[in-house]
C-alpha cells in the first residue's frame, strides 16, 4: 500500500521538505494552542479569530508563515499588526522538523 511512497522518503531533500511542511503545520497548531489554553478558549470547537477585532479567519488566513507574509503581518479585517512571534514559532518548528527529516530520523 505504501510502496509508491518509499522513493519519496529515500531522497533526503524531498524528505526534508515534507518534514518542513509538516513542522510548519505543527508550529501553527502550537501557537494557536498556547494562545487559547491560558484564556480558556475551546481549541477544538471555537474557530480561529483575530485577537483584536474577533473576525473569523478564513482558511487562507491560516496558512503557516505564508499568510502572515502575504498580509504584511496585519489582520485582513481590521489591519491590526499580528505579532511576529506567530510565524517565527511556525518557522522554527518547520526548521526543526526539516532538519530531522534531512538527517533521516
């Protein structure tokens, strides 16, 4: 069943890229999780919202790092600046996962 995927994971560059993309997603989850838990916000059922205007974020607003860059670090609805710690956390997780993928762990 998974035999066609084996060549993908045998190439270190492809494996590192796949791990990097997965790490970006994990970083995005962690930033949302660390914001919501101390504030008692339901992290399962409550949709993502702007921390300033509370507007519901669309799927394109939630693409790790890319959305922050495209929107110039501002909310699409109210223009409030989004702290750089969010994409930096995503990027850090992506780099760690990419390194792990590159080393073949």
